[in-house]
């Protein structure tokens, strides 16, 4: 079956605010770059619906959903709502689309579940909002799209779903939802001693979770070890009916919100190798706060899913998309970030602490 790409106009021009890490355009740039490359025609593109409030109640509380809708309408929150629900603080600010944008991401996830019902691959780069909690916004995530999408897959009759998360930050909201689950296996590789400070190696999530905190400077060689020796075996042993891959782009060297050192090649290899392990695959976005690295990494994800050849150098029409980006940080991107998609390999030594962590998780299989 042909893969599908889910997007929406709501991401174009929508921002959490000029100084917020999510002030940058992400999904629109990926769409524009993939179209400039001739990789995304209308036959493969699907417009994301917006999830209605009732569709959010499988994980989120009615009071929280009501508060989120009301905050968007009023464009302000009371101190009581801010304290209880985490709305209107620096991480989760009030902005014009603060309900409609995350609800569209959830709608994209629910559509993805329906599209893979009989098998196939769907890409929803606006999704992956893995920090959202039942009664509050957290970590830039107002709603937890991965949880709601996986719940939909299970409600459709799937028996087992493997959730793989390679974002730089631990998937704390997903862990809350599926603690102790027999139907969901959660596998997370994330930076150690980094917010939200959950996902310790010893945290098994009631038997459902395989957590691998990794040290600063985590490189491609170390990712390859984790993928080959832990992630792929843990997924294969679970024999899932579907895989959900949260492909956050914040673990690469240039990202400002992590201290990891991956190239985008690691993410693309994870996409390729995981696609062989289940009849259904949903890939979502997540973190990623450098406009050039997010656009390149996520566009390469679509190229991998749709079988496109990634050239060594971008044609001028695609390079123009990257050259048109700006950033409040006033960072000057390298020429490689403007003219290529594929990073140079970022290999390095494989540290003993990583080997021990992988071996400890592998022993649970």
C-alpha cells in the first residue's frame, strides 16, 4: 500500500510565541520541502481533521479539555487554571490556536489509525506530543496524540502496539497512560538527567516499558548498538500488530534543547528497520527546535517511508525552502544545512555505561 502523509494548514503561521522554542515553522517546511523535491503529490497527502472534544476523553479529563477550549476562546487563563492545568505558563502559553492546533494533531493520529486498519504506513509529523498529561499541559504538549492514537488502534481490535520513542526527552505522558499494559510495549531512548527527569533504566513501567537513558554526546555508533541490540529485538519479541514511532528531531547535534550528537541518519535507519517488523506503521514528529535540522530530518523520514532517493545535493528549488527560514536565535546555518538533507555520519566510541544499559534491558527479553 502507498504511504500517506497527513498535514494541515493550521500549522502554517501558527506559533507558540516569538521567543518560544516552537516559534519555528516545522510541518509547513517539511511539506514545502517534500513538494519541492517532487516527493509529495496530492494522492499521498491527507488533510488532518480536527478531533472533537469528546474524542479526547479517553485520556484527558473533561475539566481539562473544557479549560483548554475556554482558554483559546478567551485568550487568557485565570491563576487557578494556570496552577491546576498548566495552561498559560512559559512552556505552554496562551496562543490563538492553542486548542485547535493540538486537536488537529490528534485528529491526524486518529485518521492515521483508520488508514492503517488493513495495513500500511502513515506519517503524521504534527503528532508525537508525548508529554501531555490527563489533567494538564506539559512540555509544550497540550494534548497527548500518541496515547489517543494508540487507544484508537486498540479499540479497532489490534492486540499489541509497540511504541518506540527516539525523542531526546522521555515520553512521560505515554508512560502514565500505559503503565502495566499487556497490550502496549513502550521503548524510549532519551537523554539522561534531562527534563522531565523520568524514564530511569530501572523503571519498567509495570513491565510495559524499556527505558534507556543515554549520556551527553550520544552518537550514531551508540544509537546503532541500542537499535540493533535493544530496540529491534524488543519490538520483534512483542510481535506487534502495529508500531508507533515517535521520531522527535531534537537528538541531533545542532538542536538547542538537548546535548546529544546524532545525525539524522540514525532516525532514518530506525524508520527503515522498524517498518519491517509489523504490518502497520505510524510515524509522528515530536521534539525538534532548530528549523533547518527539523525540516531536513523529517523530510528524510518521508523519503524513507515513500521510497524516494535522497540526493547528495538538493536542487535549487528545495534549497530555497531552507534558505528562506529564519530563527530568533540569529544562528547562521552551515552551507550543508542549506544544500543537503543527509548529515555526515556522527560516529564515535561506544561507552561502557551504554553497553551496560542495553545489556540490562536485553536481559528482560
